[in-house]
C-alpha cells in the first residue's frame, strides 16, 4: 500500500554522499507534514553506532523515523586466517511500539518509496525497540548476507 508520500531530493543527495563519497556515517529521515520524506540529522563520518541510535530516538517514544547507516565490521572468510573490513549500508525503519497507530501506518506504508529511491542499500531492517536496533542484532543480520 503506497501512502503518496514523496522523497525529497536532499534525501537522495545525502544518500549519494554516504554511499559514494563517504562524507557522512549516517542520516536520519522523517516524514514532513505527512507529505514528504526529508533529512532530519546527518551523522559525522567518525560517528559511532550509539550516536545513530540516540539520534533515531531523540524525537521521542511516540515518533517513528528512518535511518540509513554505513556499517563497518571485520569479516573472516572460511579457510583463511585473515580478516577483512566489510562495509554495508542498511536502512532502518524505527517505529517503536509506543508510537501512535496512524504514525506507524504512515511510516510503514511510506518505507517502499524510500527504499526505491535509495538504490544500493544492502539490508532493510524494521525495529520496534532497542533489542531489534542494537549493534549486535544489526551486525547479525548483516553477517547473514556474507559469503562464508
């Protein structure tokens, strides 16, 4: 179900700055006036994952957000002793259980529009609480897509 919400050009530009230019570590998106997805916060390239979690929640327990993060971790291929650094972009839909139903419906129905405009995201994650959004939970989901 589409919501009719559009994605602003600044969302696409900021995404490209993260994906290609590695200018930022993350970006938090929100829906402005139930009409357009826009950029709320951009995280510095040396920002940590905890800062991303703080920013995605700072709108309060009754609000939803989207977050894109350039996640880095070490990966060891089977049969080798060397580890390599992996980078994966993931897009998170943050809709806490405490958010109003109308807000959750708007964000879940608009997620596809954002997904389609941000080409090249490796993983989509839906989180309703911190256990689903934790660094460990996200890393586990991203590692599941690695080749062994």
